[in-house]
C-alpha cells in the first residue's frame, strides 16, 4: 500500500525518469549521427576522446561503488531506504550515483568527439538537480534531524566543491 508521501515521490520521480530516458536515447542518436554523417565514421582518438573515456570510466566506477555502499537498498526509482547510508562515497557526498550518471553520459559522446551529442546530454543537469531536490525532501521526511546533520557534514555531489548545505 502506498502512503501519500511515497506515492507523491514516485510520481515526482517520473518527471526525472521519462525526460532523462528521452535525453539519453536522443544523445545516443545524435552522437551516432554526428559520428557517421559529420565525421564520416572516421574515429580519431584525440584529447576530447581521452576526456570522454576518463569521464565514462570514472562515472562507471563511482556508480558501482555507490551501488555497493547502498547494497539491497539500491533502487532505480526513488523510495525511502530502511536506514541512512553514510559509508563509502556517502561519507563525503550525498548523491554519488547522480554524479556518476552525469559523468558517464557526458563521457560517451565526448569519446566519439561529438560536441552535438555532448550538448544534448547537458539536458540531464536540470532534471538531475530536480531529482536530488525531491530525494532530499523524501530523506528529510523519513530521517528528520539525522539527515539534516548529515547534510551539514557532506557535499551534495562533488567532494570538497559542490554545495554543502543551504
């Protein structure tokens, strides 16, 4: 049975899931189009490709490490966890899997030197920020002061750089 809070969170999460899926598919199509038609399917492993490969690999590593820290509590959709995870990457940042998604989705078109595909992936950013906002509301509703204290000790997405607390 859904509680009012969980149903609202799940419905709010679709505002993230649907557009980001569309953006992801469109970025793949644009990257392939750019590579095949504009670059004439001639692969050049240059600086942009190296940056793309590094971003993609770092994103995949962060995602695996983040999922491992969450264990059985990992879910593609937003749902309140049974306990607040503060170990692994979660010791320093609150949204490592969102960071990972941004890195590997941006890295893929860069690997193929597709600026057009990369520009499409920039559409992920506002939806990811939106999802982090609703996730934090959900966690505050579930854990209250414990989560507020956790916010004070961690960054939102990028260790030592991005958003401590408001």
